[in-house]
C-alpha cells in the first residue's frame, strides 16, 4: 500500500556537490542549505567528512556545518567514513552521521579503499562512539541494483549488508542505485528482499537517474510501502568513484509526483523549485529537474 506521507532526504549539499569539478564556495554551500531549510524538508544531508585528498569538494565540511542555521525539527546528517571523520564532525557539533558501504566488493575498493567486511569493522567503533554521544546513525548500501566494476550484484549481498548495518545500530538504511541502472521490477524485488530482513520503516531508497528510471523505480518502491526517499534539487549528484554515475533523482520531480498523488511531504514546492533554479545558476547550467524547468509560479 502507498504511504500517506513521505520524508524526502535532501542530499544535494553532499551527493549533489561532491562530484562537481569546479569548487563551489563555502558561502554558496551554506546558502544552499539555509535555502533548503526554508523548503519544509525534515532531513538535509549537509556535507561529508571524508578525506579531502579523495573528495576535494568536501574539504570545507567543518566550515559548512559550522556556518549553517540549524533549524529546530530539521536533521542535518553528514557522511563519515571512519573515526577520523567522526571526530572532525563531532568537533563542530554534528548530531547525526551516515556511514556508507556497498553491496559490491569492487565498488567498495574504489570508493573507500576497503572490502565490505573491512568497512563494517571500521564502522563498528564509529557507531559505538555515536551511540555513547547520542548521535544518530544512518547507513548507506551502494550498488544495490548494479555495479560499474562488477556488473550484476547478487540480491543476497544487498540483503546481507543492509541487515548487518541495521544490526550494528543504524536507524535507517538507504538503498542506493549508485549508477542508476535499475528498472522498476528489479527495484521492487530488491526492496522486498531487504524488507524481509529489515523493517520497511527503517528503509530508504536512493536512486540516481542515469537511465531516466528513477521516478518509475521510486513509484514501484512506494507501492511496497517505503516512505523515505533520497533526492537532490536540480537533479545534481553522482559519486566520483562510480564511473558513469549521473545525478540523483531531482527533489522537485519527486515532490511534484507525491503532491499529485496526494502523498504528504510538508514541502513548499515553489520554494523547492526556486532553490533548484538558484543552485543550477550557481553551477552555471540549467536545472536538471523537469518539474523545475516546467513550473512557472
Ligand atoms: P585511505 O587512503 O585508505 O585512508 O582512504 P587512510 O586512513 O590511509 O588515510 C589516508 C589519508 O587521508 C591520511 O592523510 C589521512 O589522515 C586522511 P595523510 O596521512 O596521507 O596526510 N584521512 C582523512 N582526512 C580527513 N577526514 C577523514 C580522513 N580519513 C583519512 N575522514 C577513506 C580511505 C575512506 C578515508 C577514503 O577512501 C575516502 O575518504 N573515501 C570517500 C569517498 C567518497 O566520499 N565517496 C562519495 C560518497 S559515497 C556515495 O556517493 C554513494 C551514496 O551517495 C549512495 C549511492 O549513491 O549509492 C552515499
Ligand atoms: Mg548517491
């Protein structure tokens, strides 16, 4: 059954910007997040405390996090790959983190220089520290519908990694189609398989739109009962270590679809479109959101 309301997890400040070749200024990153906070979103992934040698665009994570307005009722999670990232995040008062691994060994090596098992070992002390500090932990599983390096990813691997992250204490597991190769029937089957082991209300979906399938995949997953959807305004995004990955599904397109279906999001669509158009302008291109291009308030 379809959910009556959906929480959009806005990932443009992190996933949306991490793959941008041109450096986006810290001031613009802060303005983006503050604008997003005005749109009625409940979760805004603010930045990532990864190695600046690996992802130079996120080198100003501490300045960005320290600079944003933290509005009551909005969570501002950040990506953390290891204890060093956790400590940098905590030094500026981060209250929620996301750890990230993949269902594919080949992708994990490229992205975080670790096997799946090594990555989980690395997260264990991070999650323990977070629990001691009262910090919430979200978990990502990448390459759930295909890997740029190994191709097919067995469903059993997706289920196992999601289950492990949940058992380790992640309150929510986001299932990522990193390179946007999935199609609706596969997306649905993947979600069903994971939901047999992890409660549906602890699952989120994260679709990149490389092949134009993201909205269709999201609809299939909504029909299975998932109610948390990751998206990025202007359709920005992509992982620098996932060859061929393109943008996330555009938040404006998801919000438009949900609104049309009578599913509550709490989002001010006009403001969201305005933020996407503003961001695209800062990046020097047209918005990647079809709804954003079409809508004329
Ligand atoms: P490594 O090179 O194996 O790490 O990288 P290391 O521990 O050997 O450290 C190497 C250097 O990095 C050292 O510096 C460390 O201090 C430094 P040096 O001694 O050479 O001067 N370092 C750090 N500096 C700052 N903050 C840190 C940190 N950690 C180490 N946290 C590592 C391993 C995990 C660090 C690296 O591979 C990395 O940062 N990877 C992140 C890649 C990334 O951000 N990818 C994109 C996010 S995932 C994604 O987009 C997918 C998602 O959207 C879902 C989906 O779509 O599927 C979430
Ligand atoms: Mg992503």
